C-alpha cells in the first residue's frame, strides 16, 4: 500500500528550528569524534590487507529539510582516515544522516572521492541503542553508484553499516561492503570496525545560530 499523502506539495508548519533537539536516534552521533583503533580489511592483489587506522569524524546538525510534506532532521558529516604509517589520506567520506520522525526512516547518504556514492536506509526509534542501514547495488531507491572502473574492477554489490551506542557514550560501528573483485570467484567482504570517542560538542544548526544573534 502506498503510504504517501495525495498532497505532495504542502510543507509542515511550525517546524522546530532546533535540530539537535529533534534528531531522535541520531542525537548520539552529533559531535566530533576520534579514535586511533580502527581496523580495515581491504582488497589487494596478493590477498586481503588488514590495516589499523586513525579516524576523525565531524557530525554537525543541519537545518530541517522538507520534500513537500516529508520532514527530515539531520547531520552533515565528514570522515577522515589516516594510518599510523602514512600521512596520505587512507579514506575520506562525506554525507548526511537524516531522520524522519513521522516514520522512523533513517537515511545515510555517503560519497567517497574515488567516484562512488550510496544511499542507505533503515528504521529506528528515538531511544534505540543500535542503528542499521543498508544499500544494494541496482536498487533505484537505496542503491550504490560507482564509476565505470569500479564497476569493472571492484563492483560494490552491497553496503551495511551497524552502529552500537555504548553506555559510556562512545559508539562503535561495523561496516561491511561486499565487493566483486575482478578475477576472484568469491565476493570480498571489505570490513571496517571502530569505536569513536567524543572530542568536541556539535555546532548548532545555521538557523539556531541566526536566531541566537538576532536575540543577542
Ligand atoms: C572506514 C571506512 C573505510 C576505509 C578505511 C576504507 C579503506 C579502503 C582501502 C585502504 C582500500 C584499498 C584502496 C587501494 O588499494 O587503493 C579500499 C578499497 C575499496 N573500498 Fe574502502 N574503505 C572504507 C569504507 C568503504 C565504503 C563505505 C565503501 C563503499 C560503500 C568502500 C568501497 C571500496 C571499494 C569499492 C574499494 C575497491 C577499490 C579500490 O581499491 O580502490 N569503502 N577501501
């Protein structure tokens, strides 16, 4: 059954300007996070390579966003990863986390500057201590798009991210990206795990900053 309204244009009124107060299950992700204990398993010519990595993640609230009646609160994020051995960027990723309070829909849009992008989805309630989002190659809604070389050499068939919020307010993730590597019979599970600790609070969303300067 189609869950959507007939009126696709009318936007919600009186939307709370304070995104941080309306992030539901994403609230625990807001802030700046670091860890030196990430572990990555990635495909190399002579077999899987396992590397420890240093990760920094910034997640700051954005102003509420609407598609007609559909209302999202969310975070804009940037992940930057190095290794202890090399100064060069090991992994870079930007995107948004979105939450639709009306339905519990959670979206993660992600972009990797090697010509790859995905939109992953899941559902969560405001106090959930676990988030799972998935994307599958070939789906037009929650799919994965890769440049032609990646499609040829490292076809990305699926993506799954599981986040667990820990009692000490750190959070852990397990990301599994299934790759079909050219010349290899078996799919390759490209896996990343880490636990992040907060190093700074999130900045308020732009509308809250403007409202604060107006009343000051
Ligand atoms: C913490 C997160 C991640 C880290 C540290 C990481 C790291 C890496 C590394 C080091 C490689 C090998 C690159 C090379 O040999 O040149 C690689 C390959 C790859 N990764 Fe990731 N990755 C992460 C997440 C992801 C995600 C989320 C996706 C897709 C949804 C992805 C897709 C790929 C693909 C398709 C390849 C093969 C292409 C290539 O080797 O250039 N990775 N990753």
